[in-house]
């Protein structure tokens, strides 16, 4: 297949509408420029795909840092906090600063030389395109069967450009590893690609009363040792399109590089004749270099110091569509502990310095994408909004923070007990052994909604012991999930009775070796 000619159509990511927003009960689409000009009137983003919203928030926060001056690494912590407070007090983004920023850079999605967040060299470095069906999540592509989709190899329907831009962000941040479209560079052809920086992750974003407040609260503070003032750049701010191989050896800069410059995928969109649709796409690798060791300010991390491989000592808190947000409160509320194995998102470290009205009302937006990290399997994306949390943090109320942490730990511990005793009960009642006994899965499914109710009740009654309360919920879940078996089989009733008794026993604490 011969390379497709460069496009002459236009679609501006800055000025054409493609971002879904909500103000009260009114929904609209805006471009990036209007997003900032009207941020004080917009309540929240309303993108239909949570991973696209999470990616866009990172891009918008990087732009926020630029137009407010919060991207100055030479500011002290107190100067930086004072500047953010003053920007919040202004009530809106400075229109002149917004226009100056967007007038300075190129935003044409179909520009033949600098298409926004794309690599124009793919026209000549790839022998063929990837296909629009492989680009759009949920569509069957290649040899996959079209079980419940009208799309197939012969029905490659175009996608509106506004939707394509949101999907573009998903590929950049959550793209899969494995085999992609072959790309030839310097005579060497490769189709191996690595996963995006946020793949299989769950992000925790501050959510203010307006988008203006959300974006300012979401700007991460500079925590590095030294960075020249002009060293940082977002992909669209660079003098030339970033080439493959070239950026992974350099330190990750703040905030543009950290929030917008870690994509592992090179993408090029092919527009329809008038630019309102995308008819085809190239998706391939952007770099063959190892991933840089860095942290994302909106992710929680787990540390395993005993691992020999330094890069593997830190792992992200993975997205799980079946996991309720309240189960992560222990990680979110407790202050960093040098001896702890969990680290809350770094963005939480600056939220307590917000003005009191903003801090007291601030909620957390949870965006998760449950994926297989090493395979091309996308299970489910999800989103949730917490109630205002910052008054519960350890810095503001250590008593309630520790109570929440205790309840979270007890809920998880009882869940582990429930899985163990339910398996043992199944093995005893059926005289068989299986790695996934149905009683355990059913009981856990019923347990977690009950545990959330118990959790909320325990916060209102700090004198009630947590373990027996969660054990009550687990016992009820186990009885409900085994009711039919207990009615018809004495052995099942006896095994479940023993299991319920064991739920109220605290697991023995392992002895510490000298």
C-alpha cells in the first residue's frame, strides 16, 4: 500500500469543539481555549470515557501550570502555594494569558507537518495503516470475531473527529503492549510496542466546585532537586515533532514531561474529506527504549523494598472494576510513612495548603481502567466521586484517619478470612478440592456491599469494634450464598456453621524473628 498523502483539512484542538463539559444540567462541547476561558463557569468535564477524561486532565493541568506561572521550578514551596492561592482568588484564568498561550502553539489535528499529538512520519515509516476498527475501543479488528458489534473488516465506519481525539488520548496514556503495526526506522523494522504509562491504573484527581478550581488544585508541586527554567516542554510546545528513540534517555521534566510526555505509542489520524471524521489511523511504537523511572502525581504506589530489581520495587495501585473506592481510603488519607509499603498520590501532599473554602469542599474524582497490563485485554473502565475527604486526612484529623485506616484493614482481613473459610467449607461439604470454589466467590460478591454499609456505620460510632462488625457482614453473606445447599444437605449446613464460627476468630499474628 502506498503512503497516504498529507491532509489539507483542518480541525483545531484549541478552537473546534471536542471536549464534553457540564454546567449544572447543561452539557456542551468546547475546544481547549474555551475550556480555559470558561473554566470558572464549567462544573466538570463530562467525557464519556473515563480514561480519556483522566488523560485530558493531565494535559489541562500542564496547560494550567503554563498560563498561571505555577510551572516555575525556582519558586520555593511557600512562594508556589502563595501563587496558587492568588490564582484561585482571581476566580478565573486570565483571558490574555489563555489567548497568548494558545496563539503561540500549533493545534491543528490534521496539519501535514505538526499534527497535534501525532507523528506525521508514520505515513512513510509504516507500510500500511492499522485501521479505524483497531483504533476505536470496543470494535472488533483483525481476526477477532464480531459477536455483538455491527463493525467488521468490510464495515470500517468513520468516527467523528471529536470522538477520535478522545480515543487518541486513551491510546497515548493507556495503550497496549505487544505487537503493533510494523514501523521501519533507519532500515530496521519492528512491530514491538510497550504499554502506555497509565495502563491498568486508577487515578485520583482533585475535584473542585468549578473546573477552574479543579485544575488549580490538580497542579503538582515541583519536588525535584534542580531543573533549568526552560528545560520542560509538552509535545506540542517543542520546536519539532518528537522523533522515536530520542527522549527516553533524558530525565523526566516537570510538569509538561511528567504529565504529557511519556507516551509509548506513535499515532497518526487520517481524516475524511472535510475534517469532521477520521477514516483511518496508524498506531505503532514511539520508542524502543526502557520506560523512564518516574512517578505520576495522581497514582497510588506500593513499595516492595526487598526486590532486587530497583525498577520493580515500586508498583502502581492497579485498577479493579469490582473494587469500591472506599477500600482505598487508608492509602489516600494517611500521610507518607518512610516505613510504609503504600504511598498515596503525591497530589494529596499539596491539597492541605489550599484556602479553607476550597479545601473543605474538595472531592476526589476516581478514574480507573481495568486492563491486563501485559496483554491486549481491556476489561472495563469506571469512575466515581468521593465525598469531601480532606478533613479526614491524617494532617487534619489523625483520630478519624486512623479509625478509617483501621476499618479498611479489618474489612480486608475479614474478606480474606471469608474466602479461606468458604473454600474450606466447600471442600468439607463436597469432599473435593478446587482453586476457585463457588461459595467463596458468591460470598465475597455479597460481602462487599454489606461491608460498605458497616464501614459507614463504624465511622459514626467510633466505640464499636470493627472486626466483629465486619464478621457479622461476612457471616450473613456466607449464609445467603449457601442457603440452598444448607437446606438440602446436612454436610453443607455443618460445614458452613463451622466456617461462620471461624469468621469471628482473629487470625494469629505471625511472630517476628529476631
